RNA sequence: GGCCCCGUGGUGUAGCGGUCUAACAUGCCACCCUGUCACGGUGGAGAUCAGGGGUUCAAAUCCCCUCGGGGUCGCCA
C-alpha cells in the first residue's frame, strides 16, 4: 500500500505516530509562510501542515498543489495547537506535519465543485460521473446502497436462502415490456433478450428443488424512463417453495423492518404493516400505491350528486360515471388562480375539470355552515343538506376546501388520487421521518385492455388465481382475484410478488384466456409448462426494487442518485456515450443491415 | 407522440424592452500573508445571454421554430 492509514480514521490515538497518507486535495489554504491541505480519501478528511521550518521542499511542493491533485504525505501525527481544533471534523483534534510529500498525479480544474454541495446540471454530472461520485453525498449514497444489499444478503442467508445467478442472455417472451435484444452471431436472424426479470428462471429453480432462492438481479426493460425508472434496474429477487401469501408477506415485513432498524434507525415505520386490499386502495386513495403518511381519503358522492339539480353531475351519473371528493384542510381561502391551477392539474389526468366548494372563511364546526358561506359554482344547484352531507363524508370543517371530480370511474380515481398526493405535498402533510409501508393485496388477476381488446395480466401470466375464483376464469375473468401482493412505501411501489401457478393445466388455461393458441403456448412457454409436468412444488415470491428502496432511505428524488452510472431520461449514458453506432464489420458478423427509416 | 418547467462566464445565480460595453458569489491565474479550516487581502483573465428566425428606433428580456435537459401522461406483464 502507498499509505499506512486512511485520512478519516486518524484521531488522538495516533498522536506521535509516523504515518503516510494518500488521497485527493480537498482544499488548500496557503498562508504564504504556512500551508494547510485538507487531504481527502474514501474514509474522510485530515489536515496536513506544510511548514518550511520542518521541510522547505514540502512547503514548495505544497504551493504547487491544487484541488483534486492526488498526493501522498508522510509525517508525524500531532495534536493541534490549543484553540485551533476543528470540531466539525472527526480528525479535527490532530494534524499531520508533512516531512515528505509527492504529487502522484495533478488534476485539471474540475468542471464543477467536488467539495461543496451545490446543485449542478445533471447531464454535466453524468458526463463526469467519476468526479460526481467523489462528492460526499454521492459517496454516502453508494455506501448506503452497499449496506442495504449487504443486509439483504445476510438476512436471507441466515434464513437458509441461497443466492443463485441466472443468465443475462435469455429468450424473448411476448408478455410485458419491450425487450432489449442481442443479435446472435452463430444463428443468423436469431436474438437473445436481456431479462425483464429472472421470473421464469427462478420458478424453474423452484422446480429444481432449491426451495429458497434469492438474487441481486439486474433487470432490463426498454421503456421510457422516469424519476424512479431506468432501462436497467436492480431487484432483490426472492422465491420460495411450499409457501402461501402470509409466508412471503411476513418474510418481507421482517426484512424491511429490520433493514430500517439497522440502516436508518431514525425513521419510523407502521408496524405491523397495514394490509389494504386493492379495491379499498382504489376507493380511498384512487391508487394501488397510496401514500399512507397522511389521510385525506377520497369519498364517494355519486348518490348525492344524483339528487342535485346540477346538470353536469346528473349527466355524468346517468352515463355511469362517479363523483368523488377529498377535503383540503384550511384551503377555503384559495384564490381563483390557485383553484385554476388545481383545475388544470386534474385535467392533466383526463378529468373534465375540478369542482370546488370553499366552506366559509373561518375555521369551526361544519354544523355552523350556511349556504351563503359556501363558495362554489355548483352551490346554487344544491341544497345545504347535500353540501353538508359531502362535508361530513370527508370530515371537512369550516375553512376547508372540498375538491370534487366527476366522470368515468377510472379517470376520477386517477385524477383525484393524484390531486390527493399533490395536496398532501403542498400542505406538507407527510411526516418526513415516517416510512409508511403498506401491503396491497387481492389484486384482480386480469385487466381489460381497450386497445388490444384482450385481457392482460395485472402482474404476469404466472400469477395464481385465488382458488375460490377459479371457476370464474372463463365466465367472468374481470372478477377473478389474484394471489398477488405489492409492497408500497410513501406512495411508491417498492415490491411486487405473487403465489405462482405450478400445474401445467392451470397454466395452459391462463394462457388460453390471454389469447394464445396451444401451439403458441408450447412455442413460447413450452419449457415452463413441461417443467410443471415434473413435480413442480407450490411456490411464490416477491421482488423488491433495490434502487427505489435506497432512494427512499437516502431521501433522494430520483433513482439516478443512488446508481453509480445511470442513464439520463433519454436512456443515454452521458459518460460512455452509449448507445453508439456499430462498426460495419460488427453488423456483418451479426448478419444485420440497417433499415432506412421512412 | 402529448402536456408542463428549464437553458446567462468553469459552477451556481441576478437581470425580464433602453442606464447591459451584462451584475453577484464562487472557481481560475498572479502577487502578498506562519494557525487556517468555505482562511484573508490586492490585482487580473473569463459570456457570440443554447441555436436560428421575427417584432421593435432598440431584445439576454417579447413572439415563433429548432436543439438540449428535467418532470409527467401514454408506456412500464
């Protein structure tokens, strides 16, 4: 090693020792006759003193040092003179008196600050990610991520799980997201696909008798990116044999509870994790990933709306629509501009508009409400009783603002659910120290796809239907519930899993329902079906998203901040400049020619 | 593909029709400085205001288009 100690570890214990440090110049303070350097390495920072009275040549060399130069320093660890200690630094009571120093490698002036926390244009950071990662915040995120992954491995190993790697070059399957394809050199016109998840492989491991499997697995999906989505992400992939829903959920609950306790003990969690079924989540929160850090639940006003003289309401109800609302506490004073902003907000989710009821200007009990205190375009078509009834359902008081959306049920839930989330964040209703984990259960097995006019799996086609609903599979597929569950935290889907189908008959039945011919089934999923004919055990699993978990624990707004080398929203690696054109020889070898885009 | 937001020295911001020959902080360069720690002081260099077009006597500023970035809807079993 070119060093005997790391900068961060030095303290009073080391006083009197001769040490050699090596790292980056974090800051130089040149007093002319005396120069200080904050030397930084992956462990922390230590102050080095260059005193010409100790070593004239060292002092000379120090005058050439600049930020981010890589240097090594040898010298004695001494206590700082009284009154010059720096309590902000763990090594602040000591300093190293340079007796020998070398510039190992100079550095150009970095394109942005390494030693200060300032927001920098993200593409610039991504282009120079290797510099960006030198910043404290990024280093801490990588350290946190390592702690999380290490915890997962230990936790599962202690419970008898074994980690199995599965291949990255696999077969394209028709279900789900767009695949990343890899052309085959040996077989012209044939392609591998990168796994969207190791789903089929882990189920085959169950057939293999592994019983308790996990993997820190890379997953690839060629879909548009978001703050919480990337072309490639990492899952903690878990699968177990001879289990039911409860076994998986209690394992997951234990996993996350202990993780939080160990890694971010300052955070509170709800324990036990609440379990909400899909229907209830959609009813109350308009979302299958509700943020439970605050209430503001949605209530149904459809029956009230039907009784009013408000033609907008009546028409929507007559057409099979619904009317639902939430209460924004203390917001009755919202200006026209603010209300219009919220109106535009719900329109963005397909709603026709937002109807608001400002309940008086003062705070107080809603029993004191009178009709002239209500400000709303709809109030003249409604009775006081009707408005009071709405207020009562959402537990509104004087001074509150009712936010009501009417329209097609799906759109109402989506728009009002997003509005709830928006108001929660505007009114800062979420406790920042709370991690509101919740299980969402009893998802429907299928969702009707209007575009393809087909039933599509809500999760994936390997999810087992609830036993009591199996007889409805063909007759009423929309009513069939799935043995599926999600883990949601603070409004983000953190994990998804299910008990799987393990008999060939049922698996075939599901595929047929999804519109596959028997020939298709054998062509595309033949391996799976055949494997199920050789004694497949009942099994199920779950797959938490590692990037999202770390993002939440780190308090970051995007998963890019917790990935070492992420891609930008356009799926471009700014640092490596990928994707990039292939050379003609490469294309030829792969039997590919490029198509002219029209 | 739709919608919203953003683009001014290396970095972060101000300026939002004329006083901009573009300001401030920091960084950079030079010199001074022996106890600083976001050291201090003096001086200096550094910006075709993303690009193009238009409106105007006059555009960083208003309008249009393009490009780039972010957020989001669609999409993501």
